[in-house]
C-alpha cells in the first residue's frame, strides 16, 4: 500500500545506530516458554475465564481431565466458544457438557 501512496508525506525510519540496535535487542532478548498447564492450573484457568458467566454444577476434575494437553490459549478459546454458543442460543448458563464439547473440539 505504501508503494502506491502518492502523497507528499515521507516516512523515514530512524538511522541505524548502536543505541537503536541495543534498544531492539533489549526488548527481544528474553525467551519465555509456557508449558502446558497441569490439571490444577486447567481448573484455575477455566474458573477465571468463566468468572463472568454462570456454570451449573461444574465437574471441574472431569473437565480438567478432558482438557489435559491443551494450552492456556486453547483453554481460553474453548471457554469463549462455549459462552458464544450459549449466548447465540439465548442461554444465560453453561453446563459441564457445554464446556466438554468445546474442550474436545479444541483437541481436534
């Protein structure tokens, strides 16, 4: 898009300098690895992500077992999908079965 821009404004990057290179390196010098959550962490993530939505009689241990092997992001996505599905179908609560369905879908 910028190649086709015919305006008189020019965008110029800062000149390369040792301070610029150091600043870039300083921001990207750490590698943070996130392992897969264990069952206790899975339950914590699910409870946190569901804190604003009601879930009827959740069986946390079963949900954690089903969700084993999913990342934090995949857990979040499964909860979001379950909530969206409930809202679309005009329900204001979730069940363990609703979450189970989305967690299993996340493993595919």
